[in-house]
C-alpha cells in the first residue's frame, strides 16, 4: 500500500478529514492492509484513538480480529501497550 493511501485510510478511520477524503471501501481491504494501517497508527501514537473509533463505529466489522487485538488498551504505567 502506498504512503498516501495508508495516510488517507488512517485519517479516515480516525474520523479526520472525512469531508475531503473519499470514503474507502473498507470491506475490500486485506488483512495485510489492515496490519499496515494499524502499525501506522502505533508508529504515530494514535492507536488508542483508532481503537476507540473501532469500538464506537461499524468499522470494526471490517477489521480482522487479530489486527484489532494489536491495539487493545492495556494499562502499562505511562502509556498504552499493544498485544504482541
């Protein structure tokens, strides 16, 4: 997945710029695509927000369970942790 597409999808999933980003066809994303988006959210420190958005929207229906588990909130002292 190219960088612009990955950035646009992450922003869309976070609910940012939804008025200017064309809604993606989430059901067409592969497990690898979701893995990239989730890793991108972890790299940018927004995975807790992404997890929250998955929980309050219907987007989670399109995300493989194994990928969502990577960003489940686990108190680990100072910051969010991910499930390995």
